[in-house]
C-alpha cells in the first residue's frame, strides 16, 4: 500500500492544503507546533475515522469553521483508491456528514462500511495499525512499556493469532454446551428407566382383561332392558295417539267457541262504529253551515262580487303582481341608495387619505430641511477635521527630512537593525561564556602553578615542558575582555539605532493611517455636499405635492356630498313604495282568507260523502259476519256429538303404566351406562398406560442413541479445542522464531560495534537483551536512546514479519515514524538513519514517512516537505522542496 496524495480543508491548523507523497523516504520537517504531525493524523483519520483520534470529533475541525474535509488517494495491491471524509460541526456535537471510499470494484458509503472495508483491505484495524506501521509521537516505547499480557495480545492480534484463540474459546464453549446437554439427557434417561419399571410392576395386561370381561356383561344387560323399554314405548305411543285425537277435537271445539265469540264481538263493535259515523256526519253539516256564513262576511270586505274561486284567484294574481312590482322597485331604490352611500363613503375616505398624504409630505419636507441644516454643520466639522489631519501628516513627514531612510524603507530598516542587534547580543553572550570558561581555566592553572604543578599535565614544574603556556592563557583572557567590551559598545549603539528605527517605522505606519483617514474624510465631504442641492430640490417638490393633494381632497369631499344627496332621494322613494306595498299586502291576506274558506267548505262536503260510503260498507261487512257465525255454531254441534269419553279414560291408564315402566327402565339404563362408561374409562386409562409404557421404551431407545452421539461429539469438541490451542502455540512459536531472527538482524545492524551480542524472544513475547559477556538485561535497563532504538528495531521487525508473511508476502501500509528522534542523541540518530535505509533498501518498504526536524534525517531523505505556520493567522501550510541538497544547505 502507498499513500499517493492527501488534501485537507479546515482540518485542525490547516485551512486548505494538499500534498503529493512519492515512494521512498519522505521527511516532513518544520518548527515545533507547526502542524507536521497533523498531516499524518489526517491520513490516519481518513482511513479509520473517529477510531483514529484520541480527542472528540469536533476538535479536528478548524476553530471558527463549520466543517472539515480530508481526502486520501492511495494504491493497494495494484488498484487505486479514493477516500473522502467530511465532518460537520454546526450543532451541539460534530458528526460525520460524508464518508465515501471509491475502489476499483465498488463504492462504499457510511463511516462503518468504509472502516470495515479498510480493515479488510489492510487486514488490521486502527489499533493494529498504530502497533505495527504508525509509530506516533511519544509512543516509540509503547510495546516495551506494555505489560507482558498486553504485549502478547498486541502481537497476537497483529499476527492474526487472536482468531485462533477465539476459535479455541468457541470450541471450549461448544464442549461445555455438549456436556450440559449430555448430562441433561442422562438424567432424563434415568427418569425414564424408573417410570418404565414402575409401570411394569402394575400388571397392566391382567387388569385390562378383567375390565373388558366386566364391560361385556354390562353391555348385554343394557341391550335386554333397551328391548323391553322399546315395547313399552310402542304402547305409550298408541295411547298417546288416542289422547292426541281427543285433544285435537277438544282444541277444535275450543277454537270454534272462541271464533263464535269473536264474530259476535266484531258485529257489536261495527254497529257501534256506524252510530259514531252517523253522529260525525251531523257535526260536519253544522261546521259547513258555519264556514259558509264566515265566507259571506269575508267576501263582503273584498273587491270580488261573488264567491267564485276563479274570480278570487284572478284578483289574487293581480294583487301579487302589484306586490312583486313594488318589491322590485324597493330593491332597486335600496341598491341605488347603497351605491350612492358607498360612493360617498369611498370619496370621503379618499379625501381623508389625500389629506393624510399631504400632511406626511409637509412633515417630510420639514424633516428634510432639518437634515439639511445638520448636514451643513457636518460638512463644516469634516473640513476642520481634514485641516487637523493635514497638520499631523506635515509633522510626521518632516521627521523623515533629516532621517537616513525614507518612509517606505522604515519598516525593513527596523527589521535589519533588530536582526543586527540580536546577532550582537548573541555575540556578547558567546564571548561572556567563552571568557568565563577561560577565566576558570586560568584560575585553575594558577592554583596548580602556585602548588608547584604544571597547569597542563599536573607534573612538577621542574619536569614540565608546559609551564610557559599560562602566559598565553592570560593574553587570551585579556584579548577576550577587550573584544567583549567592544561587542558591548556595539550592542549599546545598535539599541539606540533600533529605538530610532522603531520610531521611524511607527511614524511611517501612522502616516499611512492618516493618509487613509484623509481620503475617507474627503470622500465623506464630497458625498455630503453632492447631496445638499438634491435635498433642497426635494423639499420644494414635497411642498408642491402636498398642495396638489389638498386640492384633490377638497374635490373628493364635494363629490361625496352630492352622492349622499342622491342616496337620500332613493330612501324617500323606498318609503312611499313601502306604504303602498302594505296596503296591497292586506288585500292579498283577505283574498287568501276567502280562498281558504272555500277550500274548507269543499273539504267538509267531501268528508261527509266519504263517511256515508264507509257506513254503508260496514253494514255489508256485518251481514257477512252473521252468515259465518251461523256456520260455526252448526260445526260446533257436530264435533260435540263425536267425542267418546270411555275410550279416552282407557288410553290414559295405558299411557300411565307405560310411562312408569319407561321411567324405571331409564333409571336402570343410566346406572348401567354409567357403570359401562366407568369400565371404558378404566380400560382407556390402562390402554393409555400401556401406550405410555411403549412410548417410554421408544423414548429411552432414542435417548440412549442421542447419548452415544453426544459422547462422540463431546470428544470431537475436546479434540478441536486442543487442536486450536496447539495450532496457536505452534504458529506463535514459528512467529517468535521468525521475529527473533528478524529483530536480531535489525538490532545487529544498528549495534554492530556496540556492547550487545543478541536478543532472545520467548513464547510469551518476553524480550531479553544479552551483552557481549553473556549478561542478560531487561529492555527497561537500556539507556533512553538505546531503548528508543530497541523499540524502533522491534517495530521494524514486526513490520517486516507482516510484510513477508508466514505463508507469502502481503501488501502493507507505509511505515510512519512521527518524531522518532525525541529520545536520541547525535550518535543514535546516525543509527536510526541506518535502520531507515535498511528498511528501504534491504527490506524493500516502498514508502517511509518520517516527521522530524533533525538535520541528519532531512539530509538523508528522498523527498522533503516543509511545514510552516503563519504567526498572524495561526494557520499552517506545506511546501515541497524539490532539491534536497539546496534545502540542507539552507538549514546549515
């Protein structure tokens, strides 16, 4: 796997940055805090998302931004991939707004799907990635500092041995589960044996034979009694037939008697109704006479001469037409009145609106006149301000008349003087340090000389050839003191120059500010003056418009008065029409009363005729009823003569004897049937127990067969558990041997001339370093720099083991080292360079990314990337250095 390109937008300290990463060793360098590590964290974050960061998700978004985007292009196993992650931070918590992985075969969307696919591609999750390929800043000693158990779990996970332990635990769980099922089935088998033995001791077959014999005898007795009962039932049926015939005749006689009574009652009731109808006819005749009298009186008050319905209807139509005309006239005048009244209201409202608008324009003209006065005062103030600014500019420009530099060079001149002052101060510091050292050495030499010893070799003065050198030391001290005095004078001179340069730079800045302010004030004055004339014209226009609006409002009010006069005329016409309409309405009501009375007289006559017909029909119905009454009386006489009382008495006695026998037989049959049911239930229970016994024996055979199979399955699970454990131990041993060999190769390369002979790695990944004399050391006993190189060697060996693989090579991610020189001195940095070159040239790692500011690593890089941070915006940016030699020269 190789990173090809990474692009950042609002990620941590980066606004917008893009970097192309080539094969070989790429060193990312820059000052501390410039954002070097953030570039590698962005690549790691693109691959694994939130799992790759220790902080909260919102902390990856640049402060002040709403979202950030990280894109990573990489190649893997011959294919090209493009990964995009965008985080949005606009609410209470940051969320992943977009996560897309484009592969040669498919596209994956969503944080979980992408992280799962990346884990499948690299065969490692985020934790395995940092334990193998990504040595993060401050974590170089992570494996050594880890407890033995944690270190074992880390390496087992990297080498895919954790799966075997998972399979072994599954096999163990399966074995325990099989044992639990086997024990349960063994317990159930013992219970079945006890149940079978209990049932066999109860002689179920003998009990069944005895019960079946008793059941047969009971069934025979039931059949005998049922035959006798059937004979008695036949006798009962014959007697009941005679009694039923007798009852039928008695019922028919009863019905005839009831029918005769009903007919007699109906005849009486109908005659009563005919008398009532006769009285109703007399009442209607009286009512008709009263209606005819009322009709004559009402007709006299109308314009109709006689009670002719057609004449009444004709006159009523004429009056209703006149009423309709009056209503139409009233409605027309009402509409016209509403129209004129609405028009008057509208005109009045328009007049008020016009007057309001006129008032507003006069008010606007007054306000604008006040604003004109204020604007004229503001222009006068601005001109005074402009004069003050011109005086300040002239004063500041005069300062540069006698200066050595112009205003444009003032800032650069200040920086040059400041830089010279820094160098002079540094020179003073170096001279003071060197002078202090020389003075101490001279004092020590003088003490030795006073004691009669050589200042250089410590021998007696008489035998030493170096006694005269102390004078040279005194001359060097005097020369350094003189040089230091000159350097201090130079510092004082430069400090005075810096104060003057800073004063000139401040004057130049102030001049720029004043000139900008003067331009703004001139622009404001011009804008104000250009608007004064237009505002004066606007005031005149507003006053003229107000006068026109008032004139238009007066015209609207006159039109409103005319419309209101027309509405009053319409309301007068409506009053006259309403009076006439009331007169016509009263005439219509009298004629309608005449029409109603004519209808009532006609209804009375019609009802009288209907009642006469109804009374005649009731007389005919009663005649028919009298004929049916005579027929039913004759039928009743005939049936009474056919009834035989002695035969009926004999049938009652036979029925009683048959019912008594049947009652006794039914009681005996119930008893026998209950006894038969008990025998059948008992037989069924015994048969059920026999079936249960057979079922128990069958279930026992099945359980015994299951137990035999479970025993074999238990043995297989136990063997499988042991196989996974053995396989894990064998693979771990093979990995340990290979890792130990690779670690020693790497370690011997770094420490080939040192005091260590080799490293041993046991089956629990416990590491021991042996000195040349065979003395063992724990890695923690090494010095800080040695321990850091030891851990880097272990990381590189693990990386190599995973890259070469146990059963063939596998594509690996880039080897990433973030600030690996933190714990290394100059000598150990050289050894680190040997390790990096070994991984690149011998192991064949395609891409190595190193974050460092060490000059040796920078000089050994195939590709160099510089990271810088803008002190003003606090944002970082990256620059690729094409020519490594030139970059190294610049650093030197």
